[in-house]
C-alpha cells in the first residue's frame, strides 16, 4: 500500500528557538513531527555566540507552548522574567531542557543537515498531482525522509553576507578568508589571542558590529597595542548610536553613547563612506581593504555585515519570493526596511508565509529574507500560526496577534561596561538578523 502525505510526519528544519517552538506547538496539536538539526546539539548557531548577553529579558524569550511543555514535565524553574540572558543561558536554561521534554526528546535528530527538499516524483515544472505527493527531504549523508509538510526554521547564521560593498564578494575576498572572522567572535574569552595586541577592522553598521567594537574597546584597555578600526559604507552612524539622552529607553540610549564615546576619543577609529571593492594580503601577512584609492590595513577583519537566507536547498519547490528581500511576496511590504522598523511590522502568520507550494513554510529569520527587522517574538507567533494551519484550525491560524512594547522596539542595544551587549535585540525583543544599513536604506533591529 502506497504511503500518502497525510500519513507522514511534519519535518521541522532547525532546532533553534523558532524550530523548537514549532515542535512544541506540533506536540500540543498531536501532529507527528521530526526536527532535523544540523549541529550536534540544540541551537548550535546560538552556541557560537553564547558569550553575548541579550538585551531582551526572559519574559520575551520563551514561547508559550514551549513553556507549557516545560511546566508539565516538571523539574524546570522558569527564569526570572526581568533578567537578561546570554546566548548560553538561552540554551542551558530553556532550549536544552525543552529538547529533553517527553514530547520532544525522541523527535530531534542531531548532526542532520538538510541538503535538499522537493516532492517525490516532481521537479518544479510538473503540476498534475503535485499537491498529493509527499515532500522528500534529503540529508547531507544521502539519507532521505518523507514528510507531509516542511517548516523551515533553518535561520541565516550559516550564510553571512560578503564584505563586498556591491552585494557580491570583493575581489580577493575568498583568498583572504583565513584572516576574516565571522560575526560576534568571543573577543574577551575564547578568541582573545586572535585580537589582543593586534589591529582589527570591524566591518558593518549593525549591532553585531557594535557588540564586537565594545568588546575590542575593553580589550584595548587591557592589552597595549590593541587597535580597533570600524569600517562602514554609510556616512551617518546615528542609527547605531541610538538616541542618547533623548532615547525613550534611557538605559539603551546610554549604551549607544558608549560606542559613540569610543569613536569620539579615538579609541575606535571610524572609517565611513568606505565601500569595499577589493581585499588583498600584504607582504607581511596582514589584510588590506580597498575602496577606490583608500586603504584600511589590519591584522584581522570581523565581518559583521549581516546574513542572507539560503533558498538553494528548496530550489525545486515552487516559491513566490519577493525579488528584493527574498521573503514571500505577501510578507515583503509588511517588513520592507525602507518603510518599516521592527515596531511597525504588523502581526502576520500562515497566510503571509504561504508559497505556491502547499505545505512548505519558512519561519523565523529565514522568512524575512534580507530584511533586518525580524523579532524573536514574531517568530514564535509565526510558528503558532503555521502549526494551527497545518492542524486545520484556520480560525486560530488567522488570529495572529503580537504584543510589543510601546516604545523602543527598534534601536541600538549596545552593552553596558563589561561583556556583552545584546546582539540583535530591540526594545526587549530578540532579533536574529544583523545587517549593515546603507545611507539610503537604513535597516533597524539588527
């Protein structure tokens, strides 16, 4: 007897905060599911920046269905809702215990990166009978799973933007890769030796750049010879600095002022209006960034220019992607950073996330494409709505709601003295995309 799609589990790609939220809602709805995580443990991407403190207190960081599963399991203590967790805290006190609940523990497959998603017997061209065919999910080891639906919460962390200022790699960028660090290195901890007593160029105007700049500023006070250069395309860094004394959230304004003070006092050298065209290695092994006739030379470069989604693995599905942002076409006008900040993005769910391929939904940071306005709380609502739709509860699926703070939803989140800033946090809500705004299109919430 042939297997029909309705007999198969829902496949969730990614065991980060949004993927596990989707899993929790699937469990509550009684739908069978499998979670595929590319890393060796939950939230492997967050584990790479576990040293970073979020700007969002715990009250905004836990999905409602996930909380119910944890409370039902017993033995879990809810964190103080007003405390700011680090990325490591988010894993250790929330996501790891959630993954061990009875409803999820045997549903998560680790070290299972997805290579491709398609329909059994159907490429993108064939139509007749397509909606009845199961999804085929192929893993990097060649094994395959069949699925009734796919919730893609793979995120964007594994696909950083390039240094090149025109959207493609700068000339020589790939050759110099060994001297280029990805965003959010542990400057004061694990990666200290790479930066102590050396000259570092941080590229990008978003909050991951600010996080690294503040840590490098602290390191420069501790280790003589540590030099910091901040390289940006734009001419005005007001969005990175925040509102200062006029900020609606005074603490946040003070944090932005700290970075501005580092630049004003010369402890951070600001190089603005610098569009990177080429990357080269000098004769003494350093790295040189070129913009026209201008040059910046450093021992190492931190790429904090943001991230973009990977749609290659679903290339044989029928997607309706906005040609600019790479989100769904229906979602794009709601999140366009030319028109919206994080705080003005309206609630949205299954309808806005739907593609012409029924049963496939991208949620979380990936759903926003290249728009730097995603909030973690928004992702939780996306997951709830999509799962309700898969369960056939369309009233619940379309009753999308999102309660955001009345002030300060999108702004700088620079850290106080000491370690950490909140990367990708805005107004108390975690964002998971960072981007370098240009002078024409200044993104927020990164």
